[in-house]
């Protein structure tokens, strides 16, 4: 379940577009929690998001999600298992999920509400949004801060790239993804809480840097030697 929060944060901060490659650095934090008899310690991590022309790669220690509009694919790359799943665009995530999770995806409801409040996050003046994601047995609440004061077309990247990453990472359908269009700007901070059968999990993510530089070779590619899989498995959902 901890992975759900990490994937969510991956998806929410994948919102930049420029002709040159753009690098976004983030810090991620998960509070310690106990759920279903298992205890997980607090965890801090870093994440990078690279945006190129018609390409985006969200790079974390355990997983990379690549959206490549030049090849019309989304690649979910599992570095722990050295596997990858290649999915065609436009993405229909239900084709790649176990049946029980495909049903859950269809039932997921997302509600985005502007709060009318502002906050300074680093160098960015942000507007606040509350997000509720109802997955049936799991409910997630988010406080998101987004800014339009950025030197790239955040609306274009959402339409072309990050909406597809969101479908893959969060297992959302088109209706749920469309609700996120209510967020005006690029999300630079999020506080997340998830209720799972009475246990609360909390996580947060903050952008610390946005720079323009050439992406390292292979940033938008599957590493050599990784094994292709046709669908996500139960093991993919249970990994921590």
C-alpha cells in the first residue's frame, strides 16, 4: 500500500513541458505507519522528473515511468525486478490490470476543489486545492499547491504527457483524470493522507529545483537486459 502513495506523488508532479529538457528535483517523505499487522518505518527519498520534446520520465529508486509520444507508448519500468510493461497510447489502463483491479479503477472517483487560499512554496506563489480520491476500500485526501508562475506550458504537458502518466501510476480512467484539469498550474507541493481499513498513512512531496539541462543518455529508454511483461501482476501491487 505504501507504493500507492509513492506512485501517486510520481503522477501528481509530472507537470512540465519545454523544447529543451527540463529537470525537476523533488523530496519525498512517508511517515511511519502500521496497517494490516505490518509496520513500515518512516522513509525519505528523492525523485527526478525529466521533460523533453514529446517525452517525460519520472525516475525513482524502484520505478521509472516513461511517457514517449514519439513512439506512442508508456513504459512502466520496475528496477527491483528488472522488468518493464509497454503500454500503447492513448492509454487504456484496464487492459493491463488484473481483473479485480480493473474493476476498482472503474469505480474510483476523484473530486478536485479549489480552496481559494495561497501559500509560498520555495520561490513559487501557489494556489491551494483539496483532492479526494475514493477507491472504495481506500480513501485518499490531498492538499495540493500549484503555481502558474513557471516558464513552461503546464496545460500542454498535462494534456499530452502527464495525463497519461497519471493513468498509469494511479490506475485512473479518463473521467477521473479529467477532474485534475481543475488544477491550474504545476503542482509543487502535496500533503497526502490515506485511510486503509482504519489505518492512516501520510506522505508528502515538495519540488526543490527546476533547471534546464540535457538529459543523460537513456533517460527515456528501457534499460538493456530488462524483461518485458504483458500485464501487471498481483506481485506488482504487493511490492513495497
